[in-house]
């Protein structure tokens, strides 16, 4: 059961459906100086426990349905 994901600073892409239906995923953390640029289609779809996320400043694209049906997701912040 996955409850937390820490995305390494050298990860540039979170692929399509990477964490889809991880129903217990409550936290996604990005390491400092993240180089993430793209969050793929449905990457966090149906993550029912996810309530908030901080998108790193380098992200250029969040594709369709990246957070589809995350019913408890109430806060999405973007780094400056």
C-alpha cells in the first residue's frame, strides 16, 4: 500500500498512469531543486486520499486528467 511518494530531483517526467488508483496515496513530495517538467496523462488519477500537492516551479505541462477523480484534492499550489 503506497501512502507517500517522494519524487527525486532528477526526475523530469511522471509517466502516464504512474500512480493511478493508488487509493491510499496521501502525500506527494518533490525533492528540493526538482527538475520535473511534465506530469503525464492520468498520472495521479483516482488517488482518493490525496488532499494537496505543491507543483514544482520547473513544471511546464500538466496533461489532461493528471489528477482525474481525486475527489479529496482541495489544494494545488505552484512554486514561484
